[in-house]
C-alpha cells in the first residue's frame, strides 16, 4: 500500500490557491496590481437572488431571466367558493322555477333564501380581512392546490408559476373612495341590467326578462366577483383598471355637461319666448286688420289694445323667468331671465307701435 505524500502548510496553501484560480470564472479572476477606478470600466454588483413565496422582488425576477414578473392570481378559499356556489345555485334554482311557472317557489328563493344568504355572506366577508389563525382554513387556504394536484396525477399537467399574495390594507383615500375602472364597470352593469329588465317587464316580456336575469345574475355576476379579487393583488396587476382614480375626469365631464345643458336650456327658453311673442302679435294683428269697423276706433281704444298686446307678449317671458328662478337661485340666471323679460316687452311694444301707426291710421 503506497503511502500518501506529505505536504507542508505552505505547500497546502499554494495548492489551494491554484485550485481556486483554476475553477474560478474568468470574469471574477483579476491579475496584476489594482488599478484606479475609471468610469468607462465595467463594474460588477452582487445581487441577492433569494426570493420567497410571500415576497417577490420584480427587479430580481427580471435579473434572473424569468421572462417578466411572476403572474398573480387570487386564491380560491372556502369562503369565496361558498359565495360562487351559492350565487350560481340560487340563480339556477330561481330560473328553473320561473320557467316552470312556479311563482311562489321563485319568490321564496329570491326574497327569503336570497336575502338570508346575502346577509350571512356579507357578515362573513367582514371577517375576511380580520380573521384569526383559527379561521385560516376558511379564509386563507387555497383550495386550488388540490385541483392542480388532481390535474398532475391524472393528466400530467404541472401547476403554473404564479403567486397569490394579497394586500389587505385597503385603499388609501381621505375624502371619498376612488372611482376606478372596475367600480365604474360594476355601476354601469347594474344600471344597464336594471333598466333593461324594467323595460322588458313593463312590456309584458317575462321570458326575455327572465333570460336577462339568468345570464347576468349567474354568469356575469360570478365573473365580475372573480375579477374583483384581482384588486387586492400585492403586485398591483392591471393598475389602469383597479388602482387609478378617474373621479377628476368624470367630475370635469359632468360639470361641463351641466353647464352646456343650462346654456342650451336658456337658449331654448329665449327662443320660445321670442317665437310665442311674435305669434301672439301676428294673431292680434290679423284679427284687428280683418275687423271691418276697426279703423273708426278711438285713440283711447287703440292705447288699450297696445297695453293688452304688451301683456300677451310678456306672458312667455314671465313663464321662463319663473321657471328659471325656481330651478336655480343663482343671481346670474335671474339677471339673464330679466333680460329675456325686457326683450319680450320690447318686441311686444314694437308690435304695438306698428299697429298704432299702420293698422289704426
């Protein structure tokens, strides 16, 4: 048996340095004396690539080369599964009873079971953000893991790489909640469905109304509920849809629209006042000119006719002034209405002068 060679401590250190130099990457090994720092010389920074399931650094993900940030999808907890199943179950049962003309059963499902389930789920939803560890099985555990295990065992499908960490701190707002795109979508959907169903019901189209309620109440409501879960993502997915407040733009549009509406209303009022004044004046002129004994009337009677004509011309202006004063108490609207009233008197006065100079002489 051959004996192992013996090395001194200095020889062992030299061999160790040679081994490190041999297996060290070329971009780390540096030879020669150290040089001064130059801005044109490339530098190397050590990056900590340690990631965890609960906290993901998007910058690190890009440096690793994973093709972009890790996608985010919500958890399917037992509470959320209960919300989805109860919504679909009650909706399907109500539509089936409606198509079978079981009126009492449909009303019972909608007004008794539906109200009770809504209250129970609403109360449970309050505890979703403040639950204790004892209720983690109901609010925290993701039951989609069982689904991915089932697909892997029977179909060989691997679980996709995504995270489900949620930001449960809520929205940071002081005066009012933000008007995000998702909330505007919910509001417009509810308003549109309500108007559509009301029109169908008042038009005696019960079948179409039931179909709209079935499609919207089951499929659209479930889809919007699952879509709303992305609002609590820790990575702020789809910020233009969930995290941008559109209330300043909407307020500007509403203010501009209301100003245009008020301006158009006053223009219409002034046009109606002028038109009615001219119409009344023309009718009085036509009546007086066709009267056979009208030319022999006295000057006092002519003056009375002129006053009545002025009163007729001021009637639409007074109506417009009264309506404008009741709708808005602002000073500029009342001043504009007084201008309209003065214009009505002016038009009627000119018509009366025309009668006195042309029709009476």
